[in-house]
C-alpha cells in the first residue's frame, strides 16, 4: 500500500471543535471497598486530551490500566471518578451515535460469514441499504489490500489478514475515532511491521483519530504523534512524549537516529517508573 493524502472528514467532524477525547481526573476501581480485600484501583486521576486526527499510543507495564482506559473511552466500562468526553459527548452518547470503532487483539470474525459479509455486519445492524453497504465494504477491502479475498472465509486467511478485515469492519460506518487494543500483539515481527505501515496509510486516508494500546516501544514510536507512558497499577500518566519523526513513515524511518533516540527516551521513562514504584 502507498501513502495517500488524508480525505476530508464528514461535515459533523469538521464542525467539531476542541479535543476529540477529553479525560479529566478519571479513576477506576474494580469491586467494592467493603468487599474482602477491598476494591482494585486500576486507574488513578488520569487526565489527557487527544486532538482530532491525532494518533496517540498508550504504553506501560502489564496491568497498568491501558486497556481499561481504552474501554472507558469506548463505553465498555464506566469510570468510578472523573469525566470523559468523546467529541464533546459522553462515551455513551458517542457510542449510540456510532462515532468510534474498536479493534481488539483478536479479530473476532464470524467463520460462517465471508470476508465481505464480516465487514458489512455493522452496516447490516444499522439497516444500511444492501447496495450501499456492499459498495462501502468493497471500498474498505481495497483500502486494506484484501479486495481479492472478499468471498473467502476468515479461516482461509492468515492472522495478519484477519486483523485487516477487523480494521475494515471497524471503519465500515466511518467512525471519527478508532480505538485499538494491541491489534498486532499476536503477530510475528515482520507481519507486525508491515501492518504498522498499512495502518498509517489507512489513517492518512480516513483522517480518523486513533488511540492505540501497545507493549512495543518501537511500534508506538513508529505509529504515533504522541506516546503516553503510564505507571504500574494504579495506572497514572507519568509523561507524554511527542514523536517528531517526519511523515509519511516507511521502513527507512526505523533506521533514523531520531527513531532510536525516541525508543531510548521512552525505555528510560518506563525504567524510571518501575524503579520509583519498586
């Protein structure tokens, strides 16, 4: 896939002012404090703003609350404290308005549906006319490089191809925001790097705001405008590191001295966080 110029967002997005995501003093406790052992505090006073069309990655030790934070933004969980706004709305309002798509580590495709039928599923739920949803699904399969596999079934595809189908499905209803929870974590390194480049092409063409959870420092640096470093549980934002690498990014980006310098900076911050907590 080749880099493209970002297309214009729908009028609703163009009219939107301010942050795409705003988190203010967000905390999350699982369980009740009066239960044996008390509640588990997963997040503590998290505040962050993500701007429209920005690509932001969350990184930190296992169990630091990265995925929990993503689920709070996506209205899969409700915060114990604090406020969350998605395009100026509550997460629930944004979900009901279908303003975001979610991609998990596992593609979660239906084996009895073809690739194009899997991509169309959200549009079927929305009762989009058949001709329109088929055309939109074909456009997205072209975008993710799978047009020739439209009539195949998920079990006939590699893991990387299945994840591309999952991304196409998440984009099918043209969301303003894409939430991605370690979508390439189970893939081999070469496939992962190739999908990183393809994801940037998709992001460039759609103009979607992306929040991306990863354990890979190199992946976070390659993809992002900013990298958010989180502390061990209870998760807090320790620092936010701007990524000043030029775009578009390709294989040569990974050879730049600045790429390695940013990796070293983030690794240093993660070690400092772990040392401080220890």
